C-alpha cells in the first residue's frame, strides 16, 4: 500500500472510521440514502454470505444490466453458454471495474483483466489461491480450465487480496449509493488492483456489500475505517471479523460456526488466518465421541448435556465441528435457527420476517 504524507492526516482511524471520506467523494444521490435504501435493522450479519467455491471476476466496465447473465450485457447466446460453463464448473461470475467514472470505460480493443479465485484452496493446502490473466473479452471464460490452479495458460498466481465492492445500481440502488463512495475512498489509498467496483454480491440490505477474495468472505455495513482494517489484515492473510457475514464456501450455519469460534480465538489474543478454520457438518454423537474430559478445574458441562436437543424441532438444530488447521484445536458448535427481525431484502420491498442461525453452545474438544 502506498500512502503519501499528505494523505496520512485524512486516513481513517479506529476512533473515527469515517475520516478520509470527504463530502466531495459522496455519490450525488447520497443525500437520499434514507429514502432510497433499506434501513439498518438488528439482523445479524453472520450466516448471510454469498455462496461460491470458484469465483471469476472479469473486468467489464459498463452495461451490467439487472443481472449480468440475463442477456442484456452479453447477449442471450453468450450469456447462456457462460451460465452452462459456470454450472458445470461449480463457479460464479462477477463483473468488476476500476472505481470512479474512469473505470466505466476502456479503450476499444484493449484487453480485460480476469481473476480466478480458488476459494477452498487446493488439494494439498487450505490456503485459497488467486490467479490473474488478461483476456480479449467475456467469451474467453469458455476456454478456462478450472479443474485446478495453474492449468490455464497465461494465468499467473497473485499474492494480494481483492476487495470487490458492490456498486450494481441497476440491481439495487443502495449498492450504488453506499458502495461507490467507499470504493473511491479506498482506491485513493491502495495502489494496484486490490479494490474494485463489482456487480451483485448478494445482500443489498447490508450495503456497502463486499466480497474479499480469494478466501471468499462476504462483508457488509462498513465505513472506510473498517474496510481499511479489513484490507490491512487481509494483506497479512488474517481474518477480519467486523462486518464479516461468513465464508461463501460454507452453508449458513457453518458460516456462523466459523465466526463464533474466530471471535473466541480473538478474545484469547489470537487472530485466525483466513481459511484456517475448517468447518464440517456433524451430529451430536460425532461431537460426543470427540470429547474428552476437561481438567479438574474446568466447569464445562458434558457435551451431551450442553449440546443436547432442546425443545426446538430437529430441523431448526445444527451441529458443526470447527478445527483450526494451524493449532489442531477443535470445537463443537450447536446452532439453532430462530426468527429474527423483519428486514427489507432489497430497496423498495416490503419488510419480511427473517430467520438466522445462532450459535447457542460452543465447547472445545480436546
């Protein structure tokens, strides 16, 4: 990251996370945020991440349409072929562009940047992988070999994070109103190709909504200060918890389980590495079999008592095993699916009842 001495005074801080975001940087529609965008509620962020195993991020400056593959941007024939290719490779596509007005145009005939994010990592490692290449256009996606990193000619591995900030105003107005100023502010302080405007990242109501690649964590409702901390930690490969909605390689209860264990480690003074917490579905008997008695000084209950079924339906209960790949420590997590607050899922929609997975018990398994 390159920050000049002149910019240092206006950089965001922990105490003032909005420092550095000058009024001139705000979108012209920002004064109408309250009337345009869904309002903040008490809905939890954890467990709402956009799913994805392999994520393609293609530079496509303008004309995204309501949905990037609805035929408006690429035409129905090419969009249909790319949809089939993505489905066959368990992949998803994001359109990206450089922040600001200059990012909405490219010289005729110039190549586009394409990133390939292997969010789950490779067979011999849990570390996520990102590759970069230059392509002639969207049709080049059909020539990719997504069986594993290194198989596509011209794709080179990169070692920096990618923060994709949703500014897809045609999909949801609040993403443009809240996302564009954040993208512009961050791009002023980060050189290279770390910060991008992006098409729909799921979760309009959490705008500004973001994807952090290659680990594929979703984030929401962050000002410049929090997003700066996020990128600083990501550059060191560390997991950032503020605004964290979960990791897209996992289902909703697993996303919650990872975050609750990460918070426990953070309270112990340890910052987890991105992707180091491995979450797998489990049963109560699985967790009991992994449990060994605590020390005599421990007041922890036996897992069959602490994690036992409640009065709730078994459909509303979940169990997850979380393992730290670095230390080998393991935790059993019981979760319950509960009714949450009414939410406005997208700008202009009527409020609807939401459901959230909540971790009710966490026990370390030794």
